[in-house]
C-alpha cells in the first residue's frame, strides 16, 4: 500500500519536475552603475515625500491631542472624586 502511494505521488509530481527543469533560470537584473537623479526617473518610480510627511505629522499631532484630552478628562474626574471624598469624610 505504501509503495502504491509513493508511485502515485511520483507520477503526479514528475511532469511538473520535467517542465520546471526545462526552463532556464531567470537572469538577475543588471546592476545600475551610475547615479540617476530623481527627476530623471520615470513617473511610476517617483515617490512623493511631502504628502507622506504631512500625513505622518498630522497623525502624530492628532494622537497627541487625543492623549492630552484624555488626561484632562481623567484629571477632572479625579478632582471631582477627591472633592466628593473630602465632603464625605468628617473633619476631626
């Protein structure tokens, strides 16, 4: 039974191995030896930095403002709780 499974597996994989062996290996891309300024690159390869930088700064500022607002609300709640506790505790 094990031999039958092995034979079936070899038969199933053999055509793929033959086709794969007949194809030549892909050639590595040629190395670029000279400096190419960004303005000389094709439009598809240029990455606009300004929108990404503005988005990153905007995200950081929004996150910082949300954190400060969260701290402000928690501090206000804590002050209310402390004032309530001071009213409840009898003075000696």
